[in-house]
């Protein structure tokens, strides 16, 4: 029996104007998804929203690959590694769905995007080639201080005028766990045979595992309300077709075409869109401590992700 071949890595090019414009659109879409889940929560339970969208999108990915992309899925990818990657993806949206019951979409948008921070630190420990420089470790420290400032200081001060329910601290912690789960998804892809999966194969595993776990979990825990009206149906259609199917496929394709580190820096526009739309569309309020903390988190994350890009650019110029 012949050994499955591992495809050679494609040559990735620097980010151009088209990539920047596409990234801006994707970040706007991703920033809006927390707002959509929160807005439709009274009609469809958040867990039902993320499970249904995952299941339908997984089926769409299969059909799209079979009749349009026609990508050959790499048989070297082990099913357990696919499940492991999907488990991290499932945890991400489980914590997002639960966290949005207690905290604001603005808080969730920032805390969820601590994922690259967790991924960078874990990969630095596991893989020698992923070790962080002193500047990057300074970025990690900056982001950590930002997290403490964003929701730790208000909790200690017991702020009563934050506009959030009393359980908001639980929602913020769940948001951080969502970021950790997303970071672990990146680690699983980077350190297992999933690193050799084509984009549709990688996305299908994540969506399929999320549906297989979250849908029955929603039924068992009572988080299964499904009474969609205009807002509920709009949210489900947006999350399924635009977010889970369209935007993720486009992003996976971009990761195979462009340098991933530079795209990672562009993705940090998402929390900014998320906070802005939470304030504009949902009328959420943000206090000064959250603003300061969010700025520190984003500054730290850009330092971790962007210092390598800057270093490479300086080397090329020299």
C-alpha cells in the first residue's frame, strides 16, 4: 500500500492591496458575528445559533468542495487530529455562546482575540522555531496587563455603572477561555497532521465536530430555544452563509496564498469593529478601564505578531 504523499507547501507572497481590502471586509464580518449572536439571543439560544450554523456550513463546505473547489483531501491527516482541531474550535464557540449571556459583545470581541497570544506562547514552548524574542515577550506582558485592566480593575472596584449585569465577570472569563480554545486550535493545526490539510478539509473538521458536540449539548442543557423571527432568521443566515461558510473559506484560501504572519496582524482590526458595532447597534456602554485595557491588549498582540514581520522586512531591505 503506497504511503500518502504530503503536498509541498505553496509559495506565499507578501500582502498586497487586494489582500488588505479583503481582510478589512472579513474583519468587519467577524466583528459583527458577536453582535448578531447577542441580538438574536432572545429568539434563538446562542448555543443553538452556533451549532446550527456549524452543521449547515459543514454540509455546504462538503458540497462546495465536491462540485466547485474539487480539492483532494490529504489522506495523511489522521482523524484524531481532525477531531482534536475541531474540539478546540468547538470550545471557542461554546464559551462565546455562553459568555454572551453574561457580558457584552464589545467585551467578547476583544477577549476572544487574545487567541494569537495564547497560541504564540504555547507554540514557543513546544516548537524551537516558534520561540519568542524579548520584544515579543514584552508584547505578551503588555497584553496581559491589558486583560487585567479591562475587566480586573472594574471587578475590584465593583463598578455599578458599567451597564453590564452582575455576572459580567463570568462572561469575560468565558471570553478569555474562548480565546484560549481558539489558540489551542491553532496549536493543534500547527503541531499535528492537520498542518497538511487543504483548506476545505480543515474547515470541515472544525465545523462538523462543533455541530456534533454543541447541538446535543444544547438539547441536554436546555439551551435549545428556537423561536426565530426577523432578527433570529437574519442572524442564522448571516452566521451560516457569510461567517461560517464564506468568510472562513476565503480566509483559509488567503492563508495559503499570502504570508500568514502579516495576515494575522491585519486580523486585529476585528475587535475594533466588534466594539464599535456593539456600541452603535446594541447601545452597549464601555468604561474608560475597558478602553485602556483593550488598547493595551491590541498593542501587545500586534507586538507579538508584528515584530517578526518587521524583522523580516528589515532583513530584506538590508
